[in-house]
C-alpha cells in the first residue's frame, strides 16, 4: 500500500513528538508500505510568525507574509527527516516548490492547481520516506504561497490524490471526528464513519479538525481520509462516500462558529434590484456573505440582514456607505451591525428523509431561553444565529437534546 500520513502542529510540537512521528512512519514502512509524510509547523509557530509580521506592519503585504509563515513547515520537514534518519530509516525532505505543488497566486488562501508527484515517487522508489512540507506551494511565477490556516490537511489529501495513495491518515491531537468539539463538550462521541458531505458541512460550519478544502479534495478524488490520534494506535474516524446505514443517524454532529458578524440594513425600498445593488459592491471587493434574511414590512419597506466574516465587517459597512448611500444613508444611518453573535448548526444526511429536525432544534434552544436571530437551512444542515454569550450553552443543549452522546443505535426519536 501507499500511505500518506499528515501530522498536525501538536503531533510535531517538540523533538520528542517528532521522534514518535519518526517511529510511526518507520513502523508503517516496516509493514511493507510506501510512506509519504506531510507535516505542519510546530504548534504555535504559525501564530508566532504571523504575530511578528503584525508587530512590524498592521496591514502587511500578503506575498511577504507567505514568505514568512511558510518557514514553520520548512523547519518541521527538515527535523522530521532527520528524526527518521536518526532512527535508522531513509528519508528525504521536500518543500512545496520541490515537489511542484503549483497554486494560484491568491496569497494566504491559495488553491492547488497541480502537483508533479514524480520527485516524491522517485524518493519512494529509492526506499526513502518522503517528508513533505504542508501548507505551502508555489505559483506559476515562482512566488511562495500558502493555502490558508489549517492548509496542511489539504496538502496531505492533495498529495494522496496525486500519488493515488490508498489512504490519507490525518494525525492530530484528538482521536477522530467527534459529534462536537470534544474540548467544549466532554461527553462528545467519536464518530466511526462519516460521509464526505457531512464532513464538508461540519468543517465549513466551524469544526476545524479538517480544513474544508481537504474534504472537498478527498471527495473529488475519492481519497479515503482516516482522522486519528498521533498519541495512540486507536482507530479514528473514516471519512468516506455515503453508505446506506449512515442514514440511520439523523443528526451526525453539532458545530459552532464564532467568527462572523451580523449587518442589518433597515428601511430599504421594497422594489426589484435593491438586493443586487447592495451585494454587488461587496462581491466586487471579495467580501463573502453567508446568511441572508429579508423581511417585508407592510409600509413598502424591507429589512435585509446578513452575516460576513468578522474581520470584514468594518470594511463591508464602509463599502456600503460609499457605494449605495441612497440605500443605507451617507453616514450609514440605516445600517446596524453586531459582532456578538455565534452560529450554531446541526448536520446530518439523515435529515433528508426526516421531518422535524428544525422543530426540535428550535425547541431545544427555546428551552434554554435562547433567542434565534437568523435561520438558514440546506438539505443536510440547519444553522441558527444567536447571541455569542449563549454559544456553549446552545451547543450542549443541542448535543444532548439530539442524544449525540449515546451510541447511534440508542438514540431515540427526535
Ligand atoms: P492539527 O494541528 O493537528 O491540524 P487542529 O487544531 O487543526 O489540529 O484540529 C484539531 C482540533 O479540532 C481538536 O483539538 C479539536 O479541539 C478541534 N475540533 C473541533 N471540532 C471537532 C470535532 N467535531 N471533532 C474533533 N475535533 C474537533
Ligand atoms: N501551520 C499552518 C497553520 O497553523 C497549517 C497547518 O497547520 O495546517 O495554519
Ligand atoms: Mg489543523
């Protein structure tokens, strides 16, 4: 078999941890497998590097930031390759440009365009363990790029796809994907198998255990992903195509996202073209809008509420004031915004065939006297925006209310 193993920051967080990684890689190789390893920066290192750039400049140039933050992974690959050699194995390190992980030029959030797996295949054919830097790539002009926070997951799955590996193992500091973040809810339960679709929703709605793009990539190329702990040998969670018995679970998991803000535009004229006029300048300035709710009043006006990433809230309001003063007022008199929100969501493919999940969710929140500000649904998820101070309470209420701490077979009713 050809196995890709990705180790996250905590898993390579110290020399001792790297020695453990080296042992695991060698044990896998000894079982007769070819091993390609993708590593993250040591834990805390990417934050430290980002902090250095901000000490120097409050709006640092993206290209230079990528040159700086990509170095965390350069140190890790060298050290892990050395650790494997020290333990008696053969290893060769690769930076993104050396195994030609070509990306577009969107610094800090670049997308992988292609990977030339040949240098890695050559190393494997020579009996070496290939140790590849996660998170980084190179654009067509030779600039160093990075793939966004948590991007080493995507490097791992992309390398697995390029090499047609049998599995991509994601080693992290929890032993799998849980029904909700086990750090916040101690009775969260490990999920044995989850579909790509559900994992995609969980990841995009706040579960940072896998970067969203890594799940997209796994789904597109059919790479089985095994999320597991580098601290134990226990089986983790398999992320795989949907299987029939998965339908028995109505709600697979609960997530919370605390990084959005709400913007309300009041007293807009209730005529055609208004929403288009409002959102066009935001889209042009690359602000991604998430939930949108519009409500008509009886007096011919309408209120429009939407959410944006918190870091973009101020810019979004400024753009609206400048580009549509006729709608929102020259000084933004008709705009209100709120940073103190959180989005809680329940996710599960079983919702497709089950009515009543939304009703139960609303009741569970009401039981805790939590007011719902915005709601959005898709076939397999329901999200509610609430006041941020209730986020933890809401997650626990939903997790317990849907019986997620119980084994799937013991979860009764809705
Ligand atoms: P790594 O450095 O290995 O990439 P991350 O910190 O990016 O690790 O991701 C692992 C973390 O994801 C866990 O420590 C956990 O707190 C968090 N997490 C959030 N939601 C979930 C979930 N549903 N299941 C498991 N872990 C989760
Ligand atoms: N080191 C990068 C980060 O901290 C990438 C990763 O760890 O996946 O975001
Ligand atoms: Mg991560």
